[in-house]
């Protein structure tokens, strides 16, 4: 065990082990704003990597020292960068500024695409309102109007997108009203509300577009309302016209493409690509445009998919007609009609 002895300068030393002279120790230089080596321009703030979450998921940002995290109104996470120093305020002074927060991500259930609000007309004999007929419907943002369960109420259905018929108790009257709407012009689709016991009674002869149980949850009711609206919209759409270009005839209604009367063996995407190009002859489309229009927004593949399908289409069209799909170098593809003779003109020339 060693003992420590005091020295004249106030420091202590172990016996036989002198302490180094502190006056010979050179202090490290202190970083200042005026030092050229440690200038503010040389000290760049490294941004904090943030991963954008899925809709409805929570986001956790772990800021570095000097980085403050906050939340913007509406569920947007804001990350405030660290303080920056600037020497523009004058000699010998340092101005401290904080840049505005950077919006990183938007979270929450309302951050995605907003739900569609439908106009619903409810025909019922109940006086308790929507809560007694379909309790979960009152939790949805749809606009609901109530009318009596009589044929006279069909006069006020012009502004409604969905017609709900309360068939929990009055099955006979509900069936007659549903069958009447099938013969009425400009009547919205009928969504029949029944009990669990009345589900087995409803058949196709009723004329209802869909059936929902009165104990269904909000998600099921919202999905059925959206489905019947989409079905009605598809039924009122005009059928696509046939595209005839020379020896090639494309029929979208039957999803067939015939070349000189012979049906081509095309896949679904090959047919959609050929139909889209033939519907706009002469127009040049980039690979990204074709990928967006034919494959959709939710496709995560690359643009090489378009090249593969074009090559397969040309092979199935044959050597004589592969020039129908032309290539514009460094741009994309187009449907060519130059030099293609129609069957009628060929017959008249003979």
C-alpha cells in the first residue's frame, strides 16, 4: 500500500512515483466559430433517417442530440433540425437560427384516401330512426334520409345513391316494394335489411341488389353500400366499341382479338396492352405511361415488363403484322396504321 505525500504546490504524489509536471501539458485547441477549420459551413447537420409507416401505424422518431421532434396538426410528424450558427450578424457575434420544421410523414386513420359519403334513402315503418333499424349505420358518415315504407316514397329517390328497405317485420310489403323498383326507371340499387331469420326467405325474385343483416357491423355495411353503388355504375356504362384496324379486329366486350378472322391467343395483360395502343393509333406512349394505364398504380414491377409484353405481342401478330406496334427510340411505343390495308379496301382493289 502506497502513501501520498503533500507537495509545496498543493498537489499530492505517491512515494516513488512523481506526478508529471502539469505546466508541460499542452491543451487541445478549442473549436470556435471563427476558426477556419471548424467553420459552420464545414459542420453539416446529418439528417435523421425516418421510415414512412403504413396508414394507421404509429411512427417513432429518435432524434439526435440537438434535434427536437414535434407533431404537426393533422397527424404529421415534424422533425426540427439542430441549431445553425451564422456569422452574418457581425464581427465577433454569432447569430443562432432554427430552420423551419420538415414534414416527414402523415399518420392516422384519416391520412389515406377519404371514405366516400353516400346518399342513402331508408324506407321503414319504424319511428325510432336509423338506430332501431340498422344501429351500425349511424356510426358511418353517410347521409341518411328516412321515408315511409310505401310506393309513394319512390318519387323522392332521385337524389339517393342507395335505397335501403327495412324488411325486418314487413316482409310482404318489402318484397312488393323491391319488385316495384325493378320496373321503375332511374331507381337506385336496393339494399334490403333483414333479420338473421329472414335471410333464408329472400330470393332472386325479390329484385334487391344486396341483403344485409340488421346486426351487421359498420365495416360490412359500408362495404355493401360501396359494392352496390359500383355495380350500378358499371351497369350503366356504355359497352366499349370494337376497334378495327386493317386485318386486326379487337372486341373488348368478348375480350377477343382476331387477325384475318383467326383469334389470337392473348393473355389478359397482352390484350389490355393491345387494346389500349389500338384505341389511340399514332400516339406515342412511354413505358411508364403504359405501366400506369395497363398495369395500374399498385404494380411494383419495372418498365421491362412492358418490353416483354410487346415482344410477345409482336411474336403472336406474326412477321407480316409485327410492325403494327412500332418503337420510338428512347421514348416508347405506338400503334402504327401506315401501310395497313383494311379488308374492304383489299376486296375492292381485286
